[in-house]
C-alpha cells in the first residue's frame, strides 16, 4: 500500500534546524534540474522553460514529504538515457513514474528477494556513471578557481556530509565570482579610452575647460565602491565639473548608490559638480527611488555624453560669471 498523506508538525524549532539543509537541498536540486534541461536542449535542439521547470519541481517536492517521500530533481544520466531511447515529450517522464508505481504495487514481493550484493553492484555502476570522470578531466583544464571549488566540495562530501559540502562550495564559488567581478570592473580616465571605433568615445569629443571625465566598465557594487571613491577623490587638482560615465554599468547595488552619494558630497566640498552620463534606465530608477537625484541634481543626470558636456559648459559658465 502507498503511504497515507500526513501533514508534518511545523514548529519554529524545526524550521530553525531544518532551514539550512532545506535551502541547500533546494539549491542543489534547482541547479541539477536546470543543468539537465540544458543538456536535453543540446541533445534535442529544443528550448526549456526554467521557471516552469523549477515551479513544477517545487510543487512536487512540497507534496513528496507529505507522503513520506524524498526530494526529487532532474538527473543528467536519466535524462540523456531517456532521450537516447527516443523520448520526445514529457509523456516519457510520466510513463517512467507510472512504471515505477506498477513495480512498487505489483512486483515489490519479487524485488525484496533480489540479493543485496547484486543491488550493491548496480549502485557502484550508477555511482561511477554519476561521477562523470570525463567531465572532471575537462574541469582540470578550467581556471584554477573552478578546480579549487570542485576539490573543496568533493573533500567535504567525503569527510563531512553533502549539505556542508554544497554550502561551502556555493560560498566559495560566490567569493571567487565576486573577486573576478571586481577585477573585471574598470575605472578609467578619459585619456585612457581605448574604444577608438566608438562614435561616443570621449577622445572624439571636445571637453570644456576645467572638466574631468571618468568611465566605469562593469557593475557598480560593493566590491568596487572603495576603488571608485579612492580613484576619483585623490586628484591633485579638482576640476569644476566631474563627469562620470555609466553607460557600461548595467546594475548598481545599495553600496554603489551610497558611493555616488559620498562622491557627490566630496566633490561639492571641493567646489566641483558631479554629472552622471549614460545612465541606464534600471540604474536611473534606483537613483530616483533613493532620492539621490535630489542631491546630485536632476539636470546633472543625463543619458548621453553630449548632453553631459553641454551641461558641463553651462555649469562652468555659471561659476565663471559669479
């Protein structure tokens, strides 16, 4: 008989104890399923829907414990085998579940008579196939950071347990990703502009007198905030106008916004004006949500370098007239 549904007793203590492991398992299941979907896309030429996949998996994993089941996820090995067998639609997955149900309901008396030694041999073969030795060999040619994450997760899985290994692996991968992102984000002066083929390159523009132009390439987040302030506020001779080009800044976080606020205050203290040029729509929305545009000035936030240069001429003219 199938187990009867039973709603678990939920307490704050249980939530506190189980939440870390639950989040770890959910993250692992989501990554594995999406990776399986990508592999299936490559084999079939189709295009999966990530949101649909994760939503359905979430519903299944909520219902499974009610019947005493374990969390479920997509598996690359089974997915590849299924496709190679000729599967072309989700019906194959449904039939797989139906056949498992039939085996459980009708053939369980025969299944329990299978020797454990035979089952252990099957598990060894399955574990070997799941290890994907060829994939590990290819990772050995990857960047050193990926190799470190792989072996750290592997060692912790063997010595501690899977949940700790996954948590440590995700944390380490996140730190290395942030470090790489910090290295890839550049802050350069206008005379260091290398994009000579760009029609909006600052080297092709005529700068007004007493104007400094810097450009950021990459996301403006907490990892580069200090570098931005140090770069732009250690100038020997502060200019009247400071143009900061953000056309290559796709995203900004709270620390990035606070950095712009600090930069604006320091420039004002030196009798300089900050102009933000090429501000993306999404970045501009956050600037307005935090009311930062009131401090910088609505006229000093523009979407193109030509407008920024024009605004710089206006500011310099006003200051000179005084």
